[in-house]
């Protein structure tokens, strides 16, 4: 069973990169057109050149994650973000009034 693990990991990375490439909007693709990346991933997937190339060079990285904002050049967690906390206040005030 353990001898199949490397093949399964390569297959999983291959499939992940392929699906990620298909779901990425065209404006977020770097280096080559999206169709070219799909062919590179499919043709060079067994040797991991295509999938790793896509993950490193093909896709733009997000500057902010979900729920995170950037202030003064540093990341702020949602519970420390004043804008997020302000958005919660009306809901909590409604509960206090009941």
C-alpha cells in the first residue's frame, strides 16, 4: 500500500492544478494564456513540471485573504478590524433592545 503513495500524491497534485487552472479567471493568469497552461499541466503532469509551474508562476497571488484587511502595512485579524466590528454592532444592539 505504501508503495502507491507517491503515485497518488502526484495524481492528486496533477488533478488539483488542472482544476485550479480551469477555475481561475483569465485576468488572474500570468505568463501564458490559460489554454497554454492547461496543456502544460496535462502534458507535463507526470513529472510534476506542469502542476508545480502553474502553482508557482501561473497564478496571481491574492493580496488579502477572506476576512483579512491590511492596515498600515500589516495584517489585521477580523476581530481586531474596526470596520468589521462596526458591522457587528447593529445586530448586537437589536438583541439588547429585546
